[in-house]
C-alpha cells in the first residue's frame, strides 16, 4: 500500500509537555504543524504528574534550579518564557490552582485541566494531531521525511520532543537519543534523576524496617545540598531531600545527610548537672528525630564513652551520616531523566541543532534537568516555546 503523504511546515515528534507547547506557539504564528504521538492519547505524563494535580511550574524558578553540563544553556529560554507566562495561560483558561509549598504551583482540581488547556490551545492554533503513530523510518533530503506505518510526513523542520527514559510503561522510549545519534550528535549518557536510592547490603538490614519514617534533613552530594524531608522505604531512602540529591549522585560516590540541621543534640551535656547517660541522650535525640529512628540511631551509633571528645564525635556523625547507596530504583521509578542531547549541539535561543539546520530538540531529551518542584515542566514549556517561536 502506498503511504499517504502529508506536508507540513514542522513535524513535532512527541505530544507531551514540550511538544504541545511548541506546537501551539508555532501554530499561533501561522505555521502548519503536525504532532506525531505514538501513544493512544496526548500528555500521559502530565496526567500522572504531581500526584494527579500537576505541579506545573515554580514561581521561584532560576537557572540554578537546573543541572546541565552547561549551566548557562537554559538561561535564555527560561528568561523568554517565564513561570508568569505559563500562569497567565492557566488564568486565561480559568484553571484554579494554589501554591503548595516552596513556590510550587498545583492544580486545585486535576492535571487534566493542564492537558485540556494545551489541547484547546493546539486546536485553536490549527495544529494537526496524529495519535498511535509508529515511526518506522526517518531521513533527511532537502526536507525531513518521517515514515509511519501508513503515512509519510514531510517538513522543513523536525522537532524532537519524545522525552526521557523514565517510566516506559506510559510511553517513554529512547527514540530521541537514538535519533540524535543517527545525526551524529553528542549525548551525555542519560541517568535516572529524582529517584529513590537503594541501601547497600550493610545498611539494608539496619534501616529498612523503618520504612515510612521521615525526618527533616539536609542531603548533600557533589557540591549540591537540599534541606527537605527524607523518607525510609523498604529498600532505601526517598522523600524530597533524597530525590533532589539523587540527580547529583553517581556510583560509587557517597551522600552525606545532616540528621539534625542547625541543632546541637549534645548541648545539654554542657550543663554539668545533666547526667551523662544513654537515657538523657535518647531523650534529646527524640526531640529531633522520630522515636523509632532516634532509638535505632543510638543502637548503632551510641557514643564510645561520655567524654567531651566522644560526644563531639557523636554530634559530628549525626550531622554527616554517610551512605554509599548500591544504586537507585532506576528509570521505572525516576521522575526525570538527567543527561541527554549535549547542549553544545544546540542553539540556546531556538533549540535548533547547530550542525543540522531544521532539527530541534526540546524538553527532557535535552541535557537540562530540573529540581523537584515544577521546574521540569517549566523547562518543557520554556524550551518548547523557544523552538515554537523559531519555526
Ligand atoms: C510520575 C511523574 C510525576 C511528575 N511530576 C512532575 C511535576 O509535578 N512537575 C514537574 O515539573 N515535572 C514532573 N515530572 C516530570 C515531567 O513530567 C517531565 O519532565 C516532562 O513531562 C517532560 O516533558 P517532555 O515533553 O520533554 O516529555 P514527555 O512529557 O514525557 O512527553 C514525551 C512524549 O513523547 C512520546 N513519545 C516517546 N517516544 C515516542 C516515539 N518513538 N514516537 C512518538 N512519540 C513518542 C511519549 O509518549 C510522550 O507523550 C513528573 C514525572 C513523572 C514520571
């Protein structure tokens, strides 16, 4: 059977956050745009994001909230499409939202509101959407030719918005990385980010029965640090502080955790009347850590004696619990994929490949990864808008 041939100004691969933003921006400017999505519906990740309420941006967004081999790369796009721009869109669609904590904006009702808004904007901009499309071949002559099972799409511009590797069961593929390699572009080897960590053999029996217990900590690794909650799981550690630091962690490095930020647990012993006993120390530690964790910590790390120097060691250890995870829970549990298409290959203003004119990469497939808290969507919106305005 001969394929049906479609001609567009731009073909966008992937109908997720970045692809839809790019499509609506280009469509609004009169470009004839097609979005090819292999799943049976658009924006599946948007629907499950933020526990179903989509943490769609963060009002405190700065370039420092992103990891990339080039920390300057994201600045231009982030400055030209800001959280205020996205909030204006959300308000135009009368979507109720609230700030949960630390500048994180969530839908009051459901993530469906955000997806519905993007779909409506795409419809209004005349964007053509093709669902359930399997891309079987991609080539470039004077234009890009994308062959799907039954059709052929031709366009002068091709935008890759196929996302990262996180959560294959809802449609993540390595397509974007493979395509970048096909065109000879450099890739920063992808790794799972915002992901729970797994204890090594030694720590697992010590702590895993504490699953569900959480504490306010500072987690540090590779020059980064985050003060938020840490949570024990059946296999290791999670919670916002650990998810954040996981993006900076690579095996075999270790992670430091301050279990009593800004507190001096042994200060009581400056008082000569305070009995230097385990009971006193337990009482003090329980003021800071949940009882079960405080008791476990003392079982494993009780001071070697009651001298000032032994107490100082105890205090020091509490502020620098060092763990060497055996690994992470992997791409199946990762909220994001770090690494990706090397930013050296792309224009920071338009996301177009320097070496392959007309080819653009946007969103998570690019080596720009946000912290937890709405930053990854802000990158998807900003990079999508940057490319959409250049098409
Ligand atoms: C559980 C979870 C919760 C999250 N919550 C938040 C949150 O609250 N706030 C936040 O900022 N970030 C959150 N994120 C991260 C955020 O969802 C992503 O960073 C963002 O969706 C990336 O946008 P994208 O368009 O680059 O990729 P995606 O949104 O993943 O879109 C890529 C699209 O491409 C399609 N695709 C893949 N391969 C192909 C192919 N071969 N052919 C055609 N189509 C293809 C996919 O089906 C998908 O629709 C969350 C992630 C997860 C996994």
